[in-house]
C-alpha cells in the first residue's frame, strides 16, 4: 500500500510571494452611481474570478475623497505601465469613464488569495478581500494519523467494489465513454457514517446512463436527495404542529431557525466537511463538482493518466484562485488489500 498527499508541484504557482500585489486599471466615480457602475463592469469587463482574482472585491470606498467609490476594471498587464495593452480594453475603459463621469486611475490588491486569517486582516486594509478558510495550504493542515489511514483504506475498498459492480453492469458499453472514477463513496467523518455512494441513485430512471452522470456526480446527487428528503420531512412536521396548535414549541422554533435538520442532523451546504472516496482519480468535471460541493478530502486508489484532474493531467485543487480547496490523497491498494 502507498499513501501520498497530492499537493502543488514545486515549480507551480504554489511557490509564490504571498504578499505580491497586482495593479489594476481602476475608476473613481460618485458613490450614487455604484449600482450603475457594477452593472457596467459586469457587462463590459471580464469577471475578476475568471482572471484568477476571486479573492478580490471589485469596489470600495475612496480612502480620502468623500462620497466617492473606486472600482477595479481589469488587471494591468505590466506592473510598471498603466496604459491598456489592447485597443479593446482601451475602448472599454473610455466608455466606462464617459458613462460614469469617472476618473481613470490605478489601484493595487493582493495578487494571490490569503492563506491565513492574519494575512487577510493585513492586506484587506489596503483593498477589500474575501477570505476562505479552505485556502489553508495542505502543508499547514493536520497530519493524517494511522487510525485515519485505516478508515480510508476501508472506504477505498468499498469504492473499488462499487466500481467493479458498475463495470460488470456496463460490460456491453466497454470501453466506457468516459475516463473517470467508476465507484464513489461520500462519508461524513464527524458522524463516522456513509452519507451516499454511486449506487444510491443509479437505479433512478431519470439517471439512467448519460454522459454527465459519472459515478461521482451520482454520489453528490445522493447527498442532495438526502437533503431534499430532510427538508420535506421538516416542513411536514412544522405544518402538523401548526395544525395541532403547537406552533410556538421550542422544537419548532429551533427547526424554523435552521439550526438543525431532522433527527438532530446539522444542516450543511451539500458535502461541506465530507470526505469522498473513489476507485480512480476523477476527471475535471467531477473534481470541479467536488469543489463546488465543499468536500474536505478526496481519496483515490488509481491514477488516471489521460484525464485525471487531481494528480495526473492537472492538479485542480491547487489552483489558488478557486474559492474552495480540498486535500487530495492517493491511496494505492495492493491486490491483497482490495480483496481483503
């Protein structure tokens, strides 16, 4: 058995100056035009998130001029030159200046997402930022103990078994029209229980084999279906108590506050804090879906040389501009481990 955490490559953008600044073409304009300015920036300029600056807010109050706002339009291509590098950008800036009666200037913001609360507090004073705790580098995260590794092995075995079942059922489609994980298990580590797996929803007629319904996507959908059932059950109980004249009970108030779901389960956003186990390194689509689902860890048994998004072809989880990051582990099982 081999157990390895997959982190940013040594020559990747992971080795950067955490205090580096990025200059932007910026606009100064009257505060009452804030909504109009935001609409114009959305229509005429690329979103900052798509440019690698999802951690940077687009607008702030002018630090000295009263009743004035400053907005970032686009990053400067050269740190020492404020002149737009393309005619298209220059034209868009001229239109924005005219529409908002603005003054064209420049401003600087933190280039890479802050990886600690302290860094966020320090740099957000200069330009407002968004801090995501999941940006914490894997090197600073808690080490994985032997007991956790044994739990991981058990869940990876389950994922491999599900994959073999999936492959048997789809023998007629060999080779399968996608190169991704064939077995997936979603685990809530806090409760030490399986929340969903790729078999839970596979029998649904609406989810019969389609190109987008990879087993990882089915595993995520199983969690969403669980949440839908819990929400429906909670709504039904509240209606029943209202009919019974017990609408003011402490239990109802707790449910209506959204603090807890049915059976005392804490409500979460999709897979927040969950661990996902797969037989094979997932593709880009599934790896990105796991980012949107806010999982804590992804553990896979086999590398995916052609389409792997977490170790082989890409290392998606190490891209600093993403607004969530999970830890990734390659847990390679020997034949005996799989059969055990």
